[in-house]
C-alpha cells in the first residue's frame, strides 16, 4: 500500500464527517424541512376534515 | 404546424451540423454541440426576420416563411454533411482512429456505479412528476406570466419584435429564450412552453459534466456534480417554468465547456501551439455562439459573459505566445460568434432608443451616457431581503433556505429560491477543498483559474446583481463543478458513507420539491379545475371574447397580463405596466381597448395585488364575478365615446 493511501483515507473520513455535519445542520435549520413538516400536517388536517 | 416544422427541421440541421464536431472529442461534446447549434439555428433566423420587418422589408414576422427558410437550411446541412462523410471516407478516417481524450473512452465499458443510477432514478421520477403537473396545467411563475410570456405573445400577435414607443422595460429586454417560447405558444399547446427550459436543463447537465471531466479523471465525480446540479430546487422549478435564468446559464456554461474542449485533450500535452487548427477554430466558434445565446437572454448575463470573453482573450493570447496574429484571429472569431445570436438585441436597442443596452441605463459617475432604467428600477435592491432575515444570513443561506412569504404551499422552494440538501452538504465544503488543493498546487490547473474567478463573480453578484439567488445560478452550478475533487476523494476513499449521504441528500431535496407539484395535482383533481380559467383563476368571460378583442389589465394582478389573453390566446392584452397614469378616453382609443378587467380583493392588502388605476372614461359593467377571493369586474368601453375621442382635436 502506498504511504499516501492511509493519509488520503483519513482526510476522506474527516471531509465525509464535515459533509454529514453540514447535511445535519441543513436538516435541523432549513426552513424547507420545517415547512414541509408543517405543510404535511396541514394537508393531513384538511384530509381528515 | 409551421412552428412544429420549424423546430423539427432546425433539430435535424443542428444534428447534421454537429457531425463536424464528431472528430473533435467525446460523444458528450457532440451532444452539447448539437444543443448549441439547435438553439442558434432556431433563434438566428427569427432575428433576421425581425430585423427585416423593422427595416420595412417585410410587413410582419410570419411562421410559414420562417419554416421554409428552415427547410432550406436543412437542405444545406444535408449537402454539407454528405460532403463531410465523403471527405472522411477519402481520408480513410474512422471512429476508431480518433484520438482518445482524457479519461473518457477508457471507461466506456464500465457502467456507472449503482448509487449514481439510484440518484438519477430519483431525479428522473421527481422531474416526471413536475412534468405531469405541467402537462395537465398551464405555465406558471410570476415573471413568466407578468412579462416573459406576454412578450412572446405580443410578438406573435403584432408580427414585430420592436420596442413599443412608450418604452416599457419589460418589452425591451433581450429575449432569446422568449423566441423559443413564442414558437411553442404558436403550436397552441401552452404547456409545451417550458420545454425551452427542459432543453436548457439538458444542455446545462452536459456542460457541468464536461467541465467536471476537465477537473477529474473519474467520470463518477463529474456525474455526481451533474446530479447535484440537477437536484437544485431553483434548477428543477425553472425547468418547468417560463423563466429565462436557466436558459442563459445553460449556454454560458456550455460556452465554457466547449472552450475547454477546443483542443484535443490527448494531444494537448504533446503539441506546441501553432495557431488555431480547423477543429479548434470550430470549437471556438461554437463556444462563442453559446456565449452569444446567453448574452441575448438577459442583461444579467452581460456581466458573466464579459468575464468569460476576457478569460477567452487572455487564454488565447497566453497560449499563442509570440504568434499574436493567431491569437487575434481566435479572439476575432470568438467575438464574431458571440455577436451572431446577440447583435439583434443591441441593434434594436440602438436604432430605437440610441442605447444599445436598453432598457439598462449606462452612466459614469453622475453622467448618464445612455438613457434607460437603473437596475434598481427593474429589480429593487430590497427584493433579495425576502430570502434572509438579515443580510449576514446570506453566508449561511444554503443551510437556512428561509423565505419571507412562502405562500399557501409553505414550501420555500421556487424558480427563484432554494439550493437543497446536496448543495448544502457538499458544495461549500467542496469549494473549500478545491481551493485548498489549488493553493497547494495540486489538482486540475483549470481550478486554479476558475476558483478565484468564481469568488470574484460572487462578490459581483453581491454588489451588482442585487443578491437574487437565481441571478447567481451560474455560480451555484460552477460551485457543483468545484466540488468535483471532493467527490473524487470521497468516492475513492470513503465510498459507502459518501454514497449513502449523496443518495439521502438527493432524496430529501426531491421530496420537498415534489410536495409542490403533488399538492397542485391533487388540488386540481379534487376540484376538477382543469380549465385555463380555473388554473389562472380568472372569469371564463375572457375565454369567449371575439378574436382580437383588446383587454386592459387593470386588475392589479401582474400575472393576469398573460392569463387575460384567454384560452386560445386571441385576446390582445394591454399589460398593467403599459398604463402610466389615469385611464383616459385617449389612452383607451390609442390602445384600441374594448374591455377593462378589474379585480378587487375581498381582503385589504392581499399579497400580489397592486392598486388598480382609476378609469376616467365612460364604461359599462358587462360582467361581475367573485373568483379566487377577488371581485372581478369587466367594463366595456363605450364605442360612441371611443369614436368621440377619436374625432376630438
């Protein structure tokens, strides 16, 4: 195994970790996600009526 | 029929002409070449006809003569193509003799990995639902209905593309995309109009993929960039609307992609520059054409195109070294090609208003060089504040996607806003990683140039383009390309986690975007609102007016500029922005108005409503109806009064 490979793998894991954290922040903070849940709730209410 | 023939013949011509690019590089380059040529072959003959009409050589732009001209172009393309085939045959050149470009053909046997197919499938399903929603409805979107479609319809109805004397900026913008819309409106199927943007989305995908391929040897990474680009809600919503930002962006990126592929990648490292070869000259020409298509789409693209043209000129001078004649020839060729699909708009502005870039005002300091509208009069500076609570939030916009008035749908995604999960997860990080690699002298050399240029353009977007998310579309898509080195690293070394995250992000974004068409479809199915007047919410009265009836939009609803044209688009609508003061008898007579449409909201300060203009002329109410929580009134202009006004001194 070339010496760069473990280093590259470690970098990739760190970057993937940041990407996951970034996606998590989006999931928690995005107005789009929050409003989708709200819209689903409203639609369910309308259908129930 | 004539429009269908026109589009079909131009598509065949473009495909045959793209054969000239078969010898240059990959199949994708030929595909992109065909797209650019098709757009040019559709648009340029209309420019010529419009110029002839304005010069008084023909009375009006008519579709049948244009279709005949298109058939002539097709015949010439067939002749040219057969000569090319003969030439190839004589040279004994076959496809297997072609040089193999950088990392393109060697992987042809391998299919893309499953996660990319899953993402493609999710995107395809999502786009299919948007398409089904559109096919069962009519084009929507504020800008589209307020002025893009009224412009296209005005060209059909009047047979001229000249700027009206009262100089409303909406009728004076360059309109390459609206030419496609005009042709599709002529087919009578209004839902086909956004196909212009479907075509643009395909062009954009090809361009992003090709630019990505110049950054990486792994085509999976370039494909991932194209997938993230297609997952952007702005892109998805614009694909099924009659906005024009995606159209201009697609051709701007196509121009960059074709410029990057102007020389054989396989030969690039081994051959010295000896001036433009025939194939590189063709690519340069095509790149210029694509840039010109973007320039003729919207003034926003002047900024991006100016930077691209400067980049092209500097690159050609740098490459040619002391061969300054070769670089001058290349620059001239590119500039000429840029002008082919854009010169008409500059010429029209100059001839009619003495300002080639009308409706934009040009001033140096306080001295006005060319009269027109200041950019803030067209798009207000505060407009962008509806996407963030405070301006500092722009730094974290991909993670907030806030929207001041999300409307009944509640979803903040639209033609003008939303970047999605995949963008938030990968692109800012990808730009950082690419910048880090470039700073360390690693990675593709092209990124060392593109990243600083992209950051400079970001500053320009902030200052000069009013921070409108859709005006920055070329930057967000370039951001997807900048993320290619990150995709490459993650796909190679963090395979499973990366693949799962990408699929999850695409699914999440598509789910949110999908909510809008699904709810619209369900609402229409529930209320059986399939008619045009139900979709656009206006009285059916306007669908039954005699052909050519003049209708003034005094409803305070800007979208009604298109909807009041009626089911068969036979009403001649005078748009709300054409009304400069009180509606007088003289105004009604000058514009040959038969009916005035008014709408008053049942609620005070209803969103999307402007104050209606006072009518100072005798009229009779002929229709009254409550529709969409608004009281609609139709006033018929009294004919005797019109005649009286006409005879008055």
